[in-house]
C-alpha cells in the first residue's frame, strides 16, 4: 500500500513555455492551468513575473481560476521582485514563491559575476524578505549537479535557517546520472536533518530526466518538477506522464502515490500540444503516435490473443487512445485475417490467406504501409484473392 505522497510540481507554464518557439497568450495559460488543476497537479508554476506585463496578467488570471492547486511563481532573490510576486499571487488560494539562484562555479563567475559569499548573502536576504509573505517558499539551487558539494550544502542549510519550506536541486543541464541524484538527495536529507523536504528539477539532455526524477524519489525526494509532454528548455524536462505512469505501475514496489487523476492524463497531454502548437515524436513514450501501435506479425498475433502481451498498461485507462495495428512489411497472417474480419470478410481458404499475406508484405515492402482496412479489401480483389462475406466482428 502506497504510504508516501509525492508533490507533483508542474512547470509547463514556466519552464515549458521557455522552450524555443513556444509562446502562450494569457488565455492559453489560463486554459492550461485549469486543466492542470483538474488533473490533480499539486503545485502549478504559473510563470516568471519579471518577464513582463503579459506574464503578470496571465498569472493574476490563473490565481482566480485555480481551485485546488497551489500557484507558484519564480523569482530571483531581489526584494522588489519578491514584492511584485507577493502582489501577483495575492488572489491565489494557496501561494508559493520559488526563489532560485545558481550555485555552480561557472554560473556564479560567468553569469552572476558574483563570488560565492555574495551569492550566499543575496540569497539569504531574499529568503528572509520572502518569508511570511507567501503560504510557502522554496529555494532551488540552479546547476546544483555541477556545484561544489560543500558550498551547495552550506547554501541549503542556510536557506533552511532563513526560513524556506523546501529546498530543491536542479540538474539544469540534464547531465547527471540517476546514481548522482540518489547520492545528492540522500546527502541533502542528512544535511538539513529532515527539517524541510527535498525537491528536484531534472532536465532531459541525456534522456535521463525521468530516470533521475525516479531515482530522487527513491532516495526520499518529496517534490518533483515536471512538465506535460516533457516540453522545456533544450531537450526538455522530466515529463509528468512518464513520471506518473512509472510511479503508478510500480506503486507496490515504490510505495508512493500522487494526486494525479489517471483518466485525465491523455486529454491533458493533447491539450498542451494543441495550445502550444507542438507535436511529439512518433515514438515518444506513452503519448507518441506509435506508443501503442503494432505492426510486427508476432506482436500483432500476441496482441490479438491478449493485449497485455505487448502493452504493459491499457492506454484507455489513462484516456490515451488505442494505437491499433498497421499493415506493413512486418505484418503476419493473424493481422491480415483480423483486418479482413473487421471489414466483414474472410479469405475463402487458408491458402488464399497465405497468398494475400505474401502479396501484402511484398507490396508494402516496396510502397510503404497500408493506411486503411478498405485498402486491404480492395488490394485483395485486385490480386485475385478469393474472399467470402462474413458478419462484421
Ligand atoms: Mn529548468
């Protein structure tokens, strides 16, 4: 029985929108926030107020619309910016300030142009200024996975002393391995002596964002940053749907649970793609067009006997549409029979079915896959295959 609740911190509207080429109007941001709220996300990072007026307007609108989730905004540790965030979040049922600063040598020297002591000082002044102005405040060390562990640890301990409710580490460049995240989270839990929970923010530059996020959860992280479809800077962030389905599928092993509403997952992903004007690769886990689609003869044969042979979950349980089968050069007899029967036909004899299967494989090897069932019936007729009428199954 799952006994540990994980906070899903969705940053589709902030890190997701930072993806090159993605732009959301305030109206689109509100529609997405509403869907995230309905899907059971715990915290919605609505934006970065310092971005400008349109962003501020969108966040104010979101605060009025969101009923259950906490609304978070991102801020640098600058007093005027924190006060702007306080004003913008004043209508939220539950408000969260997300303060961040970079802690790696390369970021401090070449981006912030600050020495570590000044990074520490500024951050703590910011945290103390923010404390009490929001329902909760969390602090993220940017580029934490390329930071000196001693400095990172000092920052986290000081952040806790200065009043944050959670400390989070970002694998900003997406270059950590799962075992690094495990060690880092375990180390930080010890460093803050369990006084505040730990969060993680993982990027996907090595395709490890989901794996790193799961490793962090296993190590004791309480909050995980995700985006729907994994959209985000560069190669994106940990994807909400991958993290969630992994946790659900392995819940007896991991003993954790989330507040995500299973049925709404597919429609949430579709909404994000539509509002953002993006598509995902054919083979994207869980939501790509091929994620639940089959062509290989052996796989289709298995699927027709029992879908669980080649699908570990039923996509319909998640509101994700069934992928179905394609007829192509890898097709076998079982699929050809199935497609004929779906159209109310059968091959007159087993030998005719064999001939049709061979012809289909030859045709599709040369010219690509069939698109529809109708094309198969038409193709059979043209090739002189004898079919008989059957009831439609
Ligand atoms: Mn990020």
